[in-house]
């Protein structure tokens, strides 16, 4: 008997791709809002702490704010809003088409590979939205050290965790199908062909026969734990760096 998660999956090749409003409406599902709670109460405060450290470093280096307060608040809030809405849409799309949330710590993650919509453009479409939201926090604080020093390092950290935490789990779960997907779709820099597929509702693996997914692969890493460890290490390194320069 299929699980409730499997029942939510539409037949291969016959699915109706969800629209924007359907994706945003998924926030009512506990699998989705638990993910957003983690971002709101863990990841976001981590970025704020980094901005506070960066402002302290700015003062030590004699760097002035990029924009005066409260002028800097408005572009910051705009970037946070657009970035957050983008992540909200991407997570909702993954949940509806893949049958699981992006957090393996919440419900085990998707049970079907997703190669349509934003996932036909790049493999990690939530990264641009997260980067934009983090940029918005830096703009609100007006910190040059954060925007031009800490933020690029955060981006590298995000890409490394996606490549070496998330993607090995996908390899174990979806096997050769995910390897084909990885070969067809770039990590974060889109190609014109992917953008056109998204516009026309196409799929990156059009015509491919997916392997039967291993819903519970062995040796799946605890992604949230390592994300938190990495975040704490980043905050610690930034603090040491700021103290050293001060």
C-alpha cells in the first residue's frame, strides 16, 4: 500500500505543473512552515549576528555605512521580501511536484525527482533567493564588510553544503536519474536552454525513464545538524577575524 506521501504524487508525464499561487499556498502544510521556522529563527538570526560583527569591523576599519539610516532599511526590506518570496515559491514547488519538503529532517525530503519549473533552470533554485535575502539584511545594516567580505563567503558555504550534503543524498535516493539531471542542469548559473524550458513548461529529463527511488537510503547525512555546525563555525570565524583586525 502506498504511503500518504506517495499518494500525493501525480503520474509520471501527466502531472499538472503547479502555478505560483498553489506553491505559495503550501505554507499551510506543516512540512513547509517548519522549514520556514528554521530559517526564521535559526538562519536569519545567524545572518543578523554576522551583520553585527561586520558593523563592529566597519567601525574598526573606519568604513562608513553604505547608506544612511533609515534610508538603508528600505532597499534592505525590499531585497528580503523578494528573496523570501522566491524561496517560498521554490519550496512550495518542490513539495507539490516532489512529494516532500526540502528538509530531510522534517519529512524525509522529496520522493520524486523534480526537473520542471525552477528546477529545470538550476539544481538549487532556492540559493538566489536566500542570497538576495541575506544581501537585504546587509543593506539594512549598511555594512560594507558584510556585503563585500562576509556575504561572498556565505555564498561559497551555501554552495559547498548543497554540493556535498544535499546532492549525495539525492544520488543515494534517485541513483542514475539524478546523475542525468545533474549533467543536464547547472548548479546555480542558468543556461538559456533551461530558461526556455521553464518558460515553455518543459522538463530537463524529457522522455527519460526514472529509476525507482530509494525512499530511505542508508547513511543519509543529518543535513540540519551539519548546516548548524557550519553556521556556528562561520560566526566563530567571523568573530575571530573581526577581533584580529580590531
